[in-house]
């Protein structure tokens, strides 16, 4: 994932319940205030592209933290951007030793491009990957998949194979967000609507969730799909995955990783990152699902949808991009009509 790195760290101070974010060691209020000041200084250094200063401040902050793997990783990135490859290697190894779990991020983060050719790379990525694998196993053991919100279409006949729409909520959202968004459209096309929930809450007992780690999220989404297929008579040739905002990002990631599972993909208000959701390269012609990208004209990351459309077409997929005038980062206007249209396009029912 591409982040504004220091802004992400600053946010973690206020959200210490999020796994992997740095937690201040117990100490005086003065120590905590000092750490906050250092974060602010590091952010300013990063924005000014003063990478050596950012690394220096990050090193000082690292010494104040109890859970500090994220900071070690950010110090490694600052050194990499400064061209200090030996220090970048040392801090990337430190991140692994501290328990950093962001294996997917490390593999795709452009900040570390210069480090990937260094001798330290393989050992560091192996340690971080092992950290993540252990954390994922623990997560699966501790978190049984929550049954997804499921809505059957009117006059549903369980003896007839039905299409399935798998809809993913946004950052800070919950399944009912996508139930509200898709219920009418799913009913019109006779599809079973399945809306799984992420498990990581933004705040304890807030009821607002985020797709935090890619591998956890992938497991939750695919488990929801498996459960739906086990419980309902699903036509495997008519499975569509969709989502809004962060849910749109996840729909793209999962579909590109498992294209054989989906006939169509409808990312809405999403941010395309080709290094995070690379196109499949081993498919025969016609094996790619179809894509419908729905984005507001004033959405901050709308420009990335043009690249997404180009890339999926180059990979052999049918694709359309629908851009809505005078709309920002929000669901499409005339929602039922637009979602039915997108569904019919990806299913090849648009004439």
C-alpha cells in the first residue's frame, strides 16, 4: 500500500489498539509530550524531503517506544530515500527483529526500491514474512469468521443456481453500508447479496471496521465466499466482487489474485496501485473477469482508475470506466440504476 508514511505513524499514536502501531512506553506525561513533538518534527522533515533529519528523529522516537517495529521500518525507509543503504539495511533488519509484520508492504513499497538489490534484503524479507505468517496463524485461531450479512432476492428459488454479489465495506464502515448500497440492485438482477465484515475495529467497540492486513482481509473475504457457496446454490459463473473505497481496493486485490473465482469486478471510489494489485500473467484469453470502475469526477484518486482500466484491458479483460460529474469520494448517484448497469456490463448482459 502506498502511504503518506509519517501521517500514518502519527495516526497510530491515537489508535494504539491497531496491531503493529507503535505504543509509547509507560512514562511521564512529559515523555509522552516529547514523543508527540518528535512525531510532528519528523512529519515536517518528511514533507520537506529531509530524509536524514527524518531518520535521526525516527531513531530517537524508536528509543521511546515499547512496540516499535513500525518506527524501525520507517527509519529504514528514510535512510533508503537518503541513499544511506547500509543504515537502511540495518534498520530493516531491526524492524524484523522488533516484530514488524508488513510483508506485503515491504515487497511493494517504492521507498525501499534501492534496498531490494542489497545483500540484506533476502534475510530481512524472510524474517518479516515469518513474523506475518505467525501473526496470521494466530489471528485465524483467535478469530472465527463472522457470518456475513446475507440478503436473498425476492422470490428466491433455492433449487436454481443464483448469481452472487460479494460486497466489501469501506474504511470505517460495516456490512450494512453495502447492504444499503446494493440491496435494491441485487434484487433487480436476482442475485444473492453477501456482505462480510472486516474484524479489525478502528476503535474498541466502535462498530467501525477496516481491512487492515491484506492477508487477513483476503482470508475473511474468501471464507465468506466459501460459506456462501456451502449454504446457497451459487452459480460459479456468475460471482461478482465489489466494494467501496478501501473495500474497492480489496475487491481489486482479491480479484487480481484469484481471477478464476469471479466473473466480474466492480471497484467503486477505489485507489489503484499496480504494485499492490498486479495483473495476472498466466491466464488464457477470456479467463480474466470483466471490470467496471465507478468513480466520482472529484475523487482524489480518480486518476488512478484510468490506469486500472488500461491495465485490465491490456491483460485481456473487458472493462468500462464510469466517471460521475460533480461527485467526490462517494457512492454513485442514482445508485440502483448505476449498480445494475455495472453488474450487467461485467456479466456480459449489456447488449
